[in-house]
C-alpha cells in the first residue's frame, strides 16, 4: 500500500478548506485521468507557504509528493508559525459559481466516417456520417434526417433542430425548412474564399463569410445584402443576434472594428473592438459576446458600443461556444469555462472528460465525437451541480 495516496487525499481536503472548492471537478473517470496527467491549478489567493505545500501534496507523480507525513507536518508547522508571526491568515476564496461535474449519460456508435458536425441551441447535434445527415438529442436516440449526395464541407444548424438545417458542399448550399428543400450555388467569385456559413436563429436567413465580405441570403439563395470587410484570415467574425434581426461582423480594415448590420443591410452599430484577435459568438438582442484570444479575456459588448463587462480567463482559449443568450462557454486545450451574462463573474471551470474538443449545445451538456476503425462514436455528458 502506498501511503502517499493518503497524503494526496489530505491535500484534497486541505484545498477545499482553504479555497472553498475541490481541486478538480468531474466524474470518477475524468478526475482519475486528470490526476494522472494534469497539474492541479491553485488559486493565487492564500498563503504562499500553504500553496507550496498543496502543490507538493497534490502532485500527479507520487515520487514528487512528501515521502512521509511527518515531513508534511513539519512544513505546515513552519507555515503556521510564519502566518502567526505576520498576523495574517490565508484568505478563504468563496466559490464564484456553482460546482459542476460531467456525468456521461450514453455512448452511441455509427458506421462510417464523420465529415461534418454542428450543434443547435435546443441541444441537438447534427452529424454528416457516411452519406447521411443524422441528428442526436441529449436522450441519445439517433435519427436519420436525409441522405447526402456528394461531399460535405460544413453542416449548417439553425436555432433549433426542427427549424431550418442544411449543409454546404463547397459552392453548393442545401437547406431543409418546413418540409421544403432549397438548393443554390454561391457566386464563382466567393467559392474559393468561403470560411463559413450559418443559419439565423429563426431559420429565415443564411449568412456567408469570405475573406473580403459577408453576404446575407434568403432561403432561396437571393442575396439580401453584401458588406465588404476584411475578416483577417480564419478569425471567426460573424454571428446573429438571438432574434435574427441583426448580424454582427468583425473587420480589421483599417483597424479592428465591430459592426451590427440589420437584415436590410443598414449598419446600425460601428465601434472599435477591444483587441485585434477577437471572436464573436451568438448574442442576445442587446449585446454580443467577444473573445479576445491573445489577452485571454471575455467581454460582453452592448449595442451602444459600451464594453459592459470583461473577465480574465483561467486558460488560453481556443474556441468560444454560444449555449444560449444568457450562457456562454469558452474551451481551451483541456478545460471548459462556463459563464452567465448576469453577472458575468458567475462561472464554473470544468475539465473535459477526454482531451477531444467538444461540440457545446444547449444549457445542459456537451457532445463529444471521435473516430476509430471506420466507426464514429458520440458521447453525451451532462453538466450537473455537485451533490445534486
């Protein structure tokens, strides 16, 4: 029996006593994986001496932990003596949000390779697998929606899975809406430069972004308006407001700007962005989420151009996901940070149950996809408050 496991358990208890939360969040499987591969992140608050003790006690490698309990006790006594001498005590950091855990509900497997995916706001995952479009709900029942002819460059999901959905195959866009099928081709001048396309929340419009402009289409392909912008390569710079009445665009010509454009093409909002490398993500009617990647912070900009709130992120962000008008999630290599808009400071940091990047949908959980041996696997993980 390795007694250093007991010292690790003591470190977990000490962490919760000092900082008001557990060092790692997740189910048994994800926590076991994190214990073996990830260093426990410690808050900046509290006594530096006690934080050094925790860092050694909670080391993933047992050889880096205290060899004996009396060695740890000796360091703790020294730390306490220094605290008493300076008449200070470690500050207890209250949890700023609920504590969440991943709980896997089901795993589904399908024959064939995955060629596209997207999530809707009502919590449905759309997959292009082996020539067919399949939808999966959090209940885990796959439903084949239609067959797909040719390749798929991108899946297009609307505000809900029973509204308008579709896919893009290079220059060809196909939409399914209210039992009708719409097919149309993009202009030759934009085909090679298309970065992405998305359906508005109400399923009535499709926005297409290239390196030079953004254009808004009716469901039959008619161009409603075209805005010339420089979206600076592959930076995500396009999203709809929740009511579908406004398109948000980021531009870097001649400096980073954010535009709010109505469905009729009127530029209603124009303001300077808070950083150069920004991502825009699904917004409410009154505001838009802005991820400043190099500065590692999340902002919420009001329609009058005022940066309402901002929050520093724990880890270098890779993707921002809209979960609803009141929730947003930012993913990094191994973490998912959840935010509420009112107040923005309410947050939860959750480790991925696996290193794969998730598709985040709805307020309730995440889908994860993987491929192996000609099969596509999908797992759904609920986000549940600890102790519920």
